[in-house]
């Protein structure tokens, strides 16, 4: 076994090696005394193009033909640009234009590439060269001189001696970028509290449930058994920050047999005749939970496959999510339209640190 | 007077090239550079081309990306689409999406350039990944190249960041959902998550700032870093001189191959055009990222089978593999372990990749420079670790397609996820042991071939009636490839000068046993000489 527990100072196997002249400690490497010797470079084998002048001429022809073909490809691409307009808006025209220009460019590029490589492999002198490696580190003199320079610079400046100057400079250098970091506070708006924003949506008492994206209100009688509606709050499309609001307020509306629902006592009044509304934003990382499985009443998030059971208040039955989808309490207004009883009773969407 | 005459005569003889070279050299002293590097030797092997593919696809990305910036508008201002693509006419969308559609449908060759850009980006990350695997399995990260490994690793991370920021720019439905996931991921980070998300998006998700900000990162900051790191990476390749595989005549002190001028320049230059050509061919024939089918970003709709670009798959897949209910409220704060754990796993995985060279160097204590590459089989444990890592990564990556695997192979979604959860833990272990056994078996085969020759297929009947197959000996050049490699012994645990065995020493000895206990002794000259007589 190797003995390298004292930094390898006791053993210097590399030095005794007959084959390896690399400087440095070999550590736990096995140094074979009776190692097989490197036989040296094998004899050179001539290529077919070196031996047969006809093959050589043929390679020459191939190469310049390829380069001429490349010119053809470039001209073809330019011609295709002119010859195949796409302004008609027809998808077939676009396809032809893309294909024709692209294939022309492909020919231009590949022909240069294959030509150049073939030239190198078949015709350029096939003689391998050898470079000698030197240790990456500088020579001893260079390294000594480098150390000396630092010492001289230290002596001349007093960097090591004048500690007060040095340390105050280090302090200043640490402090000076801090204002730049503080400036980045401006990336977010100044007078808004993210926690407060995340805790509320635009839903409020009496706000009608409307179809996404048209914004037409929904009557309870429109919602047939087994159907699912993608819902946004009334007036969302007119909002300045419609997408921001939609990212929180999007809702899925489903009608089940009332006997299939198992609401907890305090939520019994949140549904209307088997119609329930749940936040569409996944409680995992916020994808829309858009896939409804009618038979099992499961909602599936297509991003990470979290599944929610609508019959049991959208509890998580599979996937990485933890919390059930928040439920939007709904009722019917005087005209028979579905409206919200209130905002969600908890923040919707992905979890965040301050949420509790 | 004589001087003038001399100058006149040389001027007459001089060609234009010579005059131009002289002009440049008198102002730049470039002749020194040509003298230094013109005949520099580069060794030849197909696996050395992987890094070149990465470099060339990056150049393609720079060229096509510059073209795209002339037409792309990095703004989330709402506009109504009036372009050529009929299904989206009259639809409200961001200027970013609108301009991307215009590039695709209303600018001749725009779609082609967009697709070259995207395909090249996919190839860029892929070739970096394969290049890293090549470096890992051949031990090219050993002294003196450890720092260059870290630079290359940084480039891999930067490439993924470049890819993701670019992917998000069109502001289409698919990439918007990708950003939605990033937002959810960031919000799950303890203490700072909510605020980072708020600052990144300039308020609530999605806001109107993110595309412009990602654009600055994508075309300014990240490319500048990539260019700087590539430059550094290549400077080190020149300083270290390229590694080479073991072969007759090749030693730790030389490098054999073709000179830059002319052969290597022709091959490498030609290869650039081949890479560019293949990407152009793919872009001509195959659609990539058809944003016109996805539509503009809207937080409500989503299509089934959403997937990120391939290189983000491992992160997305890791998110999918977390079982339900890994989250709780404690100390009045939400601890989202379903976010924290996958993020930690990804970070630890990447950190292990980044520091592996230093760990191995510490365990072996080998301070010599290594310029001859290992054959993967001769470093059985390292190769097995690599195989385990590939399996781990591959499982995470496969999980990003869990839904597509389920629908295409008619399996249950839950079954696929559960299988992948098991594979994530057991797969690397199985891969580790199988790979290690295969490597050691291959070592034994090498040893047997080197000592006793290979089976010639020639059956000879001996006078006594016995049949034997004649083994042919390798020639010394072929044999050299099989017998020249580094091996290490496990470290013996011994007390230090104060008579103590420290924890650090125990750890090092333990790791050394793990890495080097199962091994074959290297073949000696004596063995070969005595081995010849056997058959």
C-alpha cells in the first residue's frame, strides 16, 4: 500500500522511476520499476493519394468541385430569396422560401467544409509533427524574480508595513460597491408590499363570474352537469394590469352531483347546487391547472402532474404540490348569474416564505 | 547610395502578400505570433471535436443572433397582431411576440435564421455537455487542467442561462409558463424568495418588465461573459498544450499531431463550415419552437405536454419527482421543501461536478502533470461514478417528459413518476456497479491480450490429437496502447508525526480505498517476456 499520509514526503517513488521524468510527487501512484518501454513512433504509412498520382488528381478534382458547388449554393440561396416571395401570407410559400434559402446555404457551407477537410486529409503533407512539452509553471528564475518583484513592491509601497493605510483601503473597496447594490432596489416598485399583493385577488363580493377570455357572465343554469368553465372576474379585460390580475384571479368552474361533494362544515355554503369554483393557479409553482378529468373529478396540472380531487375540496392526491387549490365561495345573484361571495380566503398560487 | 539600390531591388521582387505582411508586421510585430503558433501541434481524435462543435455553434449563435436583434422588439407593450399568420390576426399580444411572429412570417429568411439560432443553441449546450463527459471519462481534468475544467463548467452553466433567457424572449404561451415556473420556484426560496421574484419581475408576475430585462442579459451580459470565458478557456488550451491519447511514441513530455498551418487550420476551419451547414440543414427541414401554434402568453391557458428546451429538462424533471406534501408552516413561515429539496439536489449535483478534479487530486496526492489521457476502463471507479452521474441526470431529464412517456407508451402517469423516483435512487447505484464490473472485465481482457495475444481463429490439431486455437501476439505498437496507463494504490492509514490519525486522513484513506481498491496490477516487461511462451 502507498504511504502518503504525511504529504508524501517519506516516499519519492517518482524519482526512482526509470520511465517518468515528470516533476512533482506521484502521491499514491504505482510506479512500475520494470515498466514496458515505449516503442516509439510507428513507421509512417503513406496514403493512397501519396502513392497513386491518379488518386491524387481525383482528390484535387473533388476538392475544387466542392468549392465551386459552394458558390452554386450561395447563388442559389440569393436566387431563392428573390424567387420565392412570402408576402402572400400563405404558409406553403413560407415553407418553400425557408427550404430553398436554407438548402442553398447548407450546400454553400457544407461544400466548403467537406472540401477543406478533404484537402487537409488527402492532399496536404501527411507529416505528423512533435512539440515538446515543458512544465506549465515558470522556470525557477522567473518564479524567483516574480517573488522578488512583489517583495520590492511591498517594500517600496509599505503595503505590508503601513497596516492602517492598507486596512482602511480594503474597507473602502468593500464599501464602495454597496450603493450600486442598493440602487437595484429600484427593480421593483417602491411603495408596494409584495406580501399584501400576493394575498389578494380582484375578486370581491357580488362580482360576476365571466367566461375566459370573452368576459360574458355565466348563469348557473348554463353550467350543466360534468361541464367545466374557464372563468375570469367581470371587468378583468378592461384592467390596465389585466395579465397580472389574471395570473391570480383565474378560476375553474365545475358542476358535480351535490352528493359527490364532501365540503367541510364551514364551506357548505361556498358551492351552489353542485357548482364549485377553484383557483386555477397551481399551489406548486403556479402553472394553470387546466386539465379536468370528468369521470374522476380530478384536476391535473400539465406542468408537474400535481392532481387535485375536486370532490374533497381540491386536496392534493398526487404530485409535488402540497396545498389544495383555494376555493372561491360563490352564489347566485338576483338575475341568476354566478357571483363571488368574497375574495379567496387565502393567497392563491405558489407558496411563498411569508405565507402562513 | 547603395542602400537605396538594395531597397529598390527587394521592392521589385516583393509580392503583394509580402508587402502587406511587412506593412502589418512593422506595426504589430505579428510575425512573432506566427512563429510561435503557426506550426503549433494539435493531436487528432474524433472526441476532441466535441469542444470545437460547442465553439462553432456559439459563433453561429452570435451571427444569427445579431441578425435577429435588428427585428426583435424586447417590449411587453400590448399591440394587436396584423401580420401574415391568419389564426392570430386581431389578437392582442406583446410587442415581443408580435415582432417574433413578424420575423417568422413577414421577413424573408427570418424564420430560417430564427431556427438556425434555436437549433444552434440546442446544439451548443448539448456539445458542451458531451465535451464535459469526454473530459471527465478520460481524466483530462487532472493537473494542470483543473482550473480549465472549472472555466468549462462555468461555460456550461452560462450556456444554460443563455438558452433559458433566449427561450423566454418571444413571450409566447410556452415560454411564459416556463417563466411562471421560475417565478414559483423563486418564491419558494426561504427568506428572500418573495422579494427576489418581486424585483426580478418588477412587481407582480408577469408584469411588463421581464422580457426587456432578460433581453439585456441575453444579448449583453451573458454573451460578454461567455466570450470572456471561452477566450480564457482557449488560452489555457494553448498554455497547457492539448492532451493526447496513449499511443506509441507519445509521452507525457511530447505532443504529436498536425501543425496549425496548414493541416489543423484547414480541418478546424472546414469543420466550422460543416457544423454551420448541418445546423442550417436542420433549420431548413425541421421546425423548432413554433410559437405561432402556442399563441401569446396568457396566465390562464396551458397545453398538455408542456416541456422546456432539453437542457432545462433535468431541473423541471427534478421538480416533478418530489412526492406530495413536502411543505409545512413553521415559525409562522412557509417552508416549501418541494422547492428547496430539488433546488438543493441540483446545486449539490452541479457543485460535485465542478469540484471533482480537486477531490480526486487530493485523494491521489499526485502532483505530476498529466498529458496522456486515461482510457475510461483503466479508471474503473471514476468511470463508474460518471455512469452513476449520467444515470442520475438522465432520470431527472426523463422525468421532464413523464406525461409524454405515459401517453406515448400507454402507461399511468403515476406509474411513470413512481418508477422514475425509484430509478433516481437505485439507477445510479446499479449503473455504478455494472460499469465498474465492465471496466474491470475490460482491463482483464486487455491484460490477457497484451500478455497472451489475441485469438487468431486458426485451429491447429496437434500430433497427439489435441486441438488448440493459435493466439497471435500483438506487435509492440498495439501492445503499448494496452499497457501504458496510470494506476494508484489505496492509501494506507498511518498516524501522523504527533501519533494521531486525523479525521481528514481517515476520509482520504477511505476515499482512496473506494477509488483504487479494485484494480489490476500494471503489466511489466518481465510478465510480457514470460507470457509469450504460454501458447
